[in-house]
C-alpha cells in the first residue's frame, strides 16, 4: 500500500507539484497555487532501476531527495539566467581583488627586506645598495618586530607600506639634535638626505641640524656641489616659506662666505618666493647680500622684474632705475614691468619719465591698458602739466577703448586746480559726446569749480542737471552744494538742500554738513535754527566737535546770550570735548560784550588749568584791552599780573596795552 502511494506521488498521477519548494526543508512555500508551475518528475522506469534493488525504503528516499534536488537546480538556473550580468561582475571583481592582494603581498615582502636601519643618532637612515649596514641591536629588533606586528594587523598592503616608510623615516621619538653623532653631521650624504626630508614638515629642526653640523666642523667647500645646492635650496626656500627671512639671509651669507657661493638659480628662487610672500624689504636685503659676490652673474629677467616690483612696493624708489636698466639688459620688459616703472614715475612726479616709458611701450609693441594711460595722465596733472595731459587724452581717444570716466575726471581735476572752469565743462560735454556716462566724481568736480569761482547759480544748474540725468546723489555732493550756498550767503537755499537731502533722497548728512549749516545760521543770527541742527545731529548719533561748539558760542556772542553760552560750554566739557584757546577767546568776547568782566577774569584764571590747556598770551592781552576799554583799570592790572605769572610780555604786547591806555 505504501509502495503504491509512493509510486503515485513520484509519477505525478494527475497532481501537479508546485515549483516553489523550500530547498532547506523540502516543504512547499506559502504561495497561491497560480504562482507555481509544475516540474517533470521521475518516470516509472527510473523508480524500478533505483528502488527494486535497494528495497522500498531506499526507493522512497531516492524519490524524495531526487525531487528536492531537481527543484533546487531549476530555481538556481533560472535565478542565474536572470542575474547573469551581476554574477559576471562579482566573479571579475573577486578575481581582481585576489590578484591585487597577491601583488601587494609581494611589495610588502620587498619592503621588509629593505627596511632601513637605525643609526646611532636616533634618526633612521635609508638602506643603500652596496653599503655595509651596522649590526642591529636588540632594541632595533624589538622595534622592527613591533612594526611587523603592526603591519600584520593592517588590512591593506598599501597601508602596510605607508606605515613602514613613515616608521622608518620619522621615528616616534626624535632624539635632540645635540645628541646626533658629529661624524654623521659631517657626512654630506647623510646630512643632505635628512635635512631635505625634514624641510618638508620640520623646518626648525632642519635649521637646527644644519647649525649643529656647522659647529661639528662641516666644510661646505668639501661637499659635492650638487649636494650643497640641494641642501641650501631646501633650507633657504623653507625658511622664507615659514617667514624666517632673517634665517634665510644668514644661510645665504654662509654659502657665500664659507661655501662655493650663491648660484643664480638659488637667488631666483629666493626672490620669487619673497615677492610671492610680500617680503619686499627682505627681498632687497637678500639681493644686497648676494650681490657682494663679484662672480655672480644674474641673467634671469624674472629676478630683476621681482626686484623692481619689490623696490616700488617697499618705497625704495632710488633703486628702481638700476633694476629697470638691468631688466632691459636681460631682455624685453613685460607690460607689468613697464607698469611698475610708470608707478615709480607717478610717485616721483616725473612726468617726462612717464611719457618716455609710454613711448617705449608703443615702440616695443606692448599692450597698453587704461590703467597705464591713466597713471601717466595723472602724473602729468600732478606735475601741473595739464597741456601734456590734454594731448595724451587726444591720443587715447584716437586709440579707442582706453579713455574712460576716470581719464576725464583726472584731467578735469587738473583744470579745476588751475581755475579753468570753462575747460571742465568742455570736458563734460566731450564725455557725453564719447558716450561716457559721468559719475558722481564728475559732478562733484563741476560743483567745486562753480563754488570756488563763486558761481552759485551755475552750481544750482549743475545740481539740477544731476537730478534730471538720474545721478545717484551722495552726502558729498549735497554738502558741496550746501557749502556753495552758505558761502554766497544764501542760507535759506542751503537749508532747502538740507531738507531735500534728509527727506527727499534719504541721504544722511554727516558732521561736515552740520558744521557748515550751523556756522551759516550762527553768522546770520539764526541761533534757534542752529540749535535745532545740533539736536538733529545728536539724534543721528553724531558727536559734535570743538568747531561746532565754537560756532554756537560765536552765535551767542552775536545775540549777547551769556546764559546760553555758559550752558553750551558746560555741555561741551561734560561731553568730553576739550576746549581750546579759540574757545576761551570767544568766551572773553562774550563776557566783555555782556559787561561781565569779573566772570571773564575768573574764567581765564580757572578754566584753562582745569581743562589742561596752556593759555596763550594773547588771551590775557585781549582781556586787558577789554578792561581798559571799559575803564576798569584795576581789572586790567589784575589780568596783567596773571600774564606775568605765565610768561613775559613782548614789546608788541606792551605797545598794545600802552596804546589803549
């Protein structure tokens, strides 16, 4: 009976067997029947061949395991067919990884064979082919054993080699430089290798090692020239790189006095590095030291270019001509070299030199930009050579594309300085014809011209044109126009511009703006308006100065307001603003005008000393004359006595006093 059921189960008598069979347990997965298909089972002949000879139990066992094996193989084949790309990648990657491990293991073995030996100085030296190595001490063996154990714990062969090289070259604990064997310090091969390596990360130790070698008797002249060049190239450049230019200078001096001398290549590296690090004065000092060698011939144009730039930046202007001549002897100067030389001409206000350099640039076919043109033009303007500057502007316009708003503004400043207001306006029209938009500086120059010539109406026209053309207004432009109106006595117009400045354009006034307005209102006996301006100034967190308080005190003199003047003076002192002799002179005038000579004498006796001011003799003479004018001889004698306590009156002072008597 059991055999019958087994045969029916194996032959699949009308019952499909699910394909989703668990490989591990042999049971069907919990899937819906429609997700599973059927697989072919063993035939009856297969059962007879495998089961009759072995018995019923063996037949049933073979049948069940055959079913599980065929089902698992089918599932794996279908999965492999679907993931054939991924499987291929995994196989290739695994092969490459195994090959890489094999190659890295070979390098690690070679590295262990060539492990550096530790010398008596406490600094590891690399093993050299053909050189006999000293015997290894027990401490070295333990260190190497610990290093090998560390490498064994490392996961990557590349990191094994890196750790091994680091351990070889940089010991965990470096011995002091003073403990290094002097024989090693005098060995050029050892010294160069160690110093060059330490210059990368341990510049100070490299310098100390060099100095220790020199004390130990190292002879630079006996060193191979290649080793000597490498040693000093590393030391000098490293010292400059870390900012120890004095040390670099001493190294070059040692090389020049105790060695074969400084090579042009080393000088070029030092000057370029100093220039890049902006050590301009130090670069010139290095050249001065090296140039003492009569055999040194510098033919590298870049060296002279760097020295010229350093001379301009360091303010060593007398040397610029020499460097430029040597630069021209070494080759054709670059546009930047001409630009540096033109900067020197501008600083020295040498108009002829600037124009000559510009002609040389044109002759050499060098590119000339607007910066060079503007510098030459500014040099001519500073030297009051306005006509040469005007000629240069015409040349710039002929070239095209180099004349800008700065060019016209610079020339306009020259004409304004010369008082040629009409030429300034001609330049303005010329700018518009060249389709160059005027700037705030342009309009500021025009306003200054008008105000200096007392052309207030013309200044108002310029201001209106600025507003019409949409020029962005600033505090300087508004203040310039206010100054013009105040100078012309048009205080109302000045206040109107101030209100327009404060409300219409939202441009904040500054200290100069308030100072001009307060003085204008005080001079016009409009003290209340001046005090309101002071309040507005304080609201804007602007701190008034001595000039503003002196103007307010002067307004009090005009209106004979002694009480207000006293309060203003107290506020001035409380605000920490130190009065001056001009302040005391204004107070003397006020007290004399208000018939308060007693307070004037007391103020002159007490306040200057209290405020730390040394009173000038003119203050005492002023008060003496006021007392004599009011026929108060006793007060005059009292003030004269105060004068004698401070200084001896001059003949002119006595003459003025006696004349009033």
